[in-house]
C-alpha cells in the first residue's frame, strides 16, 4: 500500500478507536471485509488452509493466515502489538456533586502523563454490559464522540507556583467535569440514552456494569511545517496494531502468519486476554493440536513484537545514550535491553536487519542510558508464554503516554514494508 493511503487509514483508525473494544471491533470488520473467517473460542474449530480471526473479551484479537505449506517446515511468522493505551477510566460509582457541578471519579489506567489531560475537550467511550428486556446480558459499545467533559486547570492566580512545583493528586484533581447539575440528575439515564441512541434497543432494561474511558476529541492529524509528523492519541500502540493488520492483509497464502493484538499491556499484561495470559498459546494449540508438532513449529517460528520507541527529543537530548538516539522518520527502531525488558537477541536483530536491508527500509537501534531504568513491552512476556525467538521493534515517537503523542509520517509505513516482507518470507526465519 502506498504511503499517503496508508497514513490516511492510520489517522482514521486512531480516530475511530477510542478504546481497545473499538479498536478490536474495527480490526475485525476490516479482516472480515478481506475474507477472514471469524472463529468462536466457545466452538470447535475445523481449520484448513485459509484466513481466520478470533476475538477474546472484545479487547484482544488474533488473526492468522494458515498457509498451504506445512508450518513444521516453514514456522509461523508472528507479529504482536497491544490494543490498550493509558487513560482515565470511570469508577463504578463515579458521581460527585460539588458546588452544583457533576464531576466524575476516575481510575488512572496505566502510566498516564496527567498534565496534558487538563483543558481538553473530552469524550467518553467503551463497553456497557446491559440487561435486556428478555433477561439476557449483552455487551454493547458506546462512544459519545462529541466533547462532553473537561478537566479545567486551576488558574495561575490561585497557584502562583504552578510552573515550578505543581503536582497532581489523581483522586482530587482529575475528576472530569461533566455539567452543571442538581441532586435529581445522575449519570445512569445519560448512559442509557446513549446506548439506546447507538443501538436502538428500546427494550433495554438497564445498565448492569460498564468499562468506560475518557479520550481527547481532537482528531489525529499530520502536523509540522513540512508535514513531518503524525499527532494523535493512542499512537502507543494502535499505530502498531494498524501496521500489523495492513501487513497481514498483504501476506501471501503459502506460509503461516499470525497477528496478535493484546489488551492490558499498559498494566502488566497479566490477564486472560493479556500477553502474559493464555490467549495466544491457546490459539496456537488449536492450530497445532499435536504437542510434538507444536514444539517443532515454535522452534522454527519468530515473533516481531511491535511497540513504539522513544525518539531523541531535541530539548532533552541528554535523556538518551549518545549512540542510541532514534530520530523520527529515520525508520523503525530495534529495541535492546540486556536485562530482558526487551526480548531482542543478536539473531533476531540480525534477521530483521537483513529483512529491512532487502527492502531499503532504514533501521535504528535503541538501548536506554545505563543510569536509567528501561520500559518494557509484550515481547519478553509473549516469548516467555510460547517460547519463541523474539525481536522488539517500534517506530520512534515523542510524548509517549501523553493524551497527544507525536510520531513521523514515514516510520509506520517503513515498518509496514518490513512486516509485509516478513509475512511473505518463505523461511527459514533466523539463523540456520
Ligand atoms: Zn506500548
């Protein structure tokens, strides 16, 4: 796919995916439109060479092409990413009425950079679980789309030290303000009206529970005087989900390829649908029911774990090691950490280097300063779960975990080129 079309699709995916539930729904829709068959984990699978996808919890998805060639000989080309991003999630009983304002208590999901959440036009989206008139429980997605809340800053006149010493107490300072209200007004009828508006279910009885999060309504955009940048929420890590998906759509049908996008990376991945859970393993076991065959295939397979990297920031250049400062629009970044915060080793790095060179994709490498702690991602966790050789790679970005992150217009497309080539690779994957 050409870069302008690819980037337009990326912006649309970011905008239309305010939560992991929406991201997975959008990915499933795209896969179905490209001939992938939906599988249900609750049913038996009878698989023959073809294209499939399966969703768990509505927030994680695995999609695969089961190739014509025996995976014992070819291995599986695995690409991983995560669907979740740091955000503010509504508490189960969020309402607070203070000075005639309805504001809503939130939990901080993951490592949120809180300052950028002030003075934004926020909306609310996610999953509500409802009781239907015929006594069934149903999961439904909602998205208010329009700005319905804000976290106003405290004026500098009331906090003269704001630029020097300001700290944020998330319990007290962050609850978004929804509206002027009196005691008779509450959130539940507002949510119910939204469910009915989007799903037209007049027979809906009531909402039993929900998982809703706030997000910035400012649309993602291409920015910079020379249009060098992509600005938007959730680049970490919907950019990689989209890139993996577009690459899988271009994969051939001879060899077996699989894309896994997990929820809950930002909170440690330890869940039924997280990378530290059994989802991927269970999909692979159903692909390869014979245990000995499965071990053989895994030994022949390789995982490219895709998650964004920290580009070197011109205002804070000393936060990077002098020899390892990835530049935006200079290509994907191999991420290395000797303490296994990243799963890259010399073999997987070499394999990816060769892959990129074959397609003239520029490549960079990141290792953190030796006096700073290193982040982590799904790579090491997935490698631990299924025992596969793994590479951690990602595009360079600024402002990771901000409400508006910044990436480059070239890098996601470079990564797309490399992943597409990976999905087409007849093997062997890595050293022989
Ligand atoms: Zn990430």
